[in-house]
C-alpha cells in the first residue's frame, strides 16, 4: 500500500509507531488485550464453550415455550440458532483469535462490526434489519464470555512488540478513553475533536501521543495498517516507508533520552534563579493517579476531576460511601500534601449518559455547578463524601463554573448543610476546610471582588476561560484553529485574576492546560503565578523552565506583552521569554 499523510490537531506530544486498530463504538464495552501464543488455543476454546452455552440456552428456551405461545416466538429462536451456527459467527471470530491474538470478546465484537457494516449496505429493508438479530446473538455470547475467566497470561517481549497498536476512531469519549488506561494502545487518532476537548485532555493524562480532528481518518486508514502518530506536529503517516520509519524511531529514542534527563529533577525544589519558590500540583482523574504524581514530585493535587467517578453511570450513581472511599484513598495517598477536589463538572463533552438527549448548545447549558444546584440531593451526597474525607488529611473543595453571586451563596450554603448533617450523625470532618472557585467564565474574571470576599482560593480553568472568551466550542474541530491562549483578552483576564488574588491575600492557581505547557511557563511566572497544576507527566518539563527562569528579567517583558494587542508581537515576545 502506498504511503500517505493526514493532518490534524496535535493534542498530546510524542511519537507512536504501531498497527492501526479501527474502533467502532460497540467495541468500547469489552476488554481489549492480546493473548500470548501459548494461550491462543485456550482462548479459542473459551469462545467455543460460550457459543455452546448460548446454543444450549436457546434450545432450553425453545423446549420451554408454552403451548399457547405465538408461533413467531419459536421462529425467532430458530433464527438465532441458525445465526449462532453460521460460520460467520461460529468460525470467523476463532480465526481472528488465532491470527491477531485478540481476546475472545474483542474478536467477536470485531467480527460483528464487520458483519454489521455489510448489512448496512443491503438495499432490502427486511434483510437489513436482520443486523439486529446478529447483534442480539452476539450480546448473548458476550454475556457468557464476560462471566467466564479470561486467560491473558504473562506477556512476553514478542507480545509487547505485537501490542504496539494505535486506536483510530471517529470519536472517543473521555470515559471510554479511561478504559484503555492499562491496555495495549499506544496512541489515538480521531476524525473530530479539538486541542482542548476533554478527550484531548485525557489523552495527555494517559501520556500517550494523540492527534484529533484528522478528518476521514477512520475511513482512509485500514485495519492493521502501520501508522506513525507525530503528536508534536499533529501528523499521521500511514504505511510509512522504511526510511521514514527509521527516522521516527530515532526521534522516539531521543525523546526517551530527554525524559531520562528530566527525571533527575524529581527531587529538586521548584525555585526560580532569583529564589522565588513555586508550587507544582498534579491534575488527576482517579485516586490511582496519586502514585505517579508523587513519583514526579508533585506538591499535592491541584485538581481531582471527580466527574470521572460518575461518567457512564447515569443509572447507577456512586453512593456516598463509594465516593468517600475514593476521595479518602486520594487524600491518604498524598501523605499530607493538599488534595483539591472539584465538585461534579459534567455536561458539554462530558455527559453522564452519552445516549441522553443533549441541549442545543451544551457548553452553555446545564453543566457543572448549574447541574449540581438543580440536583441538590446528588450535590449534598458528594459534599458529605468530600467532607468525610477531609478528616484524613489536607483537602480543599473547588466549585466549577461559578458566575453569579447567588451561585456562590447557594454553594456555600449547601456545604454548611452537609457539615450540619455530618455533625448530627457524629461523623468527623475538617470544619476549616477551604473552599475555592474556578474562574473559567469571563463574567467571573470581571467580577473578582465578588469571589475574593467569599472564597479561600481561586483556580483559573484556562480551557473553558479561553473557550468562553473567544466564543468557540473547543470540541468543534472546524473552529479549533481559533482556540488561542495568547489572545490579548485571555491574557488580560488571567493577569487580572492573579493580581486580584494576590491583593486579597488568597492563593491563585492555574489548573487548565496552559499550566502544563512549558512554552507558557515563563509568561505565567511573569504574571505572578505561584501555583501551577497540570498532568503529572508535564511536571518535570515545567520545573525545568522554572529552575532556568529569572523573575527580574521575565516580569518587565511580561508587562510589555500584556500591553500589546498585536497577536504576532505577543507570539514573538513569548518565544523570546524562553531564551531569557
């Protein structure tokens, strides 16, 4: 196959080289792993046994049909038995296990997706609808498989090399991406998405290369194609030549060497050349992220995105006890360092239930604190769980998307109510727990006195602040090029917020993606920022910039930047900051 190159939006740095795995939505619901050679036949047998079990189930159903049952019921079961016996179900997935080493569930879903695509091409509406029968039979088999014991076994070096796979999809939700945390996938390419969609943020948190907004990628790239993702340039090279492959492998190795150099900075305090101490915090999605954050030298957690405990669970919300255990686990894992838990921030590209009807413009709709105040019992449950965890270490509560005085008052009142309920139940909590506001709506940045009077700290969510200031949807790849953290209006709002916090004597952090971009570290330092919160994988790059920075040189240059309204001059001046 001839080599070709696709261009998209770079969202997570680095280079990934591997085989393409085209992912349809149905495949997200099952486990994905490669089976070692010595366990392939055992995995084949596992699928065969599942097929036999479903066959027996269908036979039992047929035998137990009441005499007065409609004849269609028996015919329906007969159709499913025929489908189950057809080689397209009974044999083809076994061949996939043997040839690709996919686990049984993955092999079955892969085959069903191919069959479904073929049925979609059929003109006859009756035959086209038979796709639903095939999917229903497959669901029966999957249920049996998911109740059986998988046989992944220990991976050999050869298996690891074979496991270098990149996901190619039209789109992947943040919740679905988290399912691949421990999988074999080393990179992501999607047809849609923007630089700071939450999917992009999770890709960075997984610390693997990703490119989004690669229009038609899922149509042009074929299963098992060799693919290079250049996460720095937003380029995807399909079926690369041997020379190109070698060049990118050399770049991969150079990146590994650079990472090893950075690792030497883990225990070095983050202090500028002139002696200004800086606090570096980690953004996390789940308590298990605390270990890597500490390993990278984080001074605490600046943002625990609690919504990842809720996503995909609209019908089975986490209970107070379940939430408490997760928050407590994070607090204990950080060993006395502060943990800032953001209350539930769902909506826009993070729906609780992706199948539910969404608002016409969800980014401007019922999301974050607006949603929580409209669901007071859900909000109170979360607040009680957070407060209970505060008895086990330093914990702070962060409220997202505040814009109005009444939202501040209602949020604080709900926290007081949660405290009262815990006191009444004689449950311990920290009565002095700090409460902060996310500044991510321009109205909030322009009304800071309203916030600094009532809040203990502020955290600037630059992702949404940029989105709302520039009136663009950061998930929409058609306007993603307009997303610009260096827009003069954005810089003014960030600078104003940092200054207002300092004057009021309260801490101000940046927890958006700007905090983890080493190219912007000196600009934020020059604005007076003392707290950076980012994914733990970005900590050492930012620390290196801090250690090489001299505030006496940076501050005057930053003031000039803030006075400028010329985008090109601002970009050049920010670039010049990096050489000071």
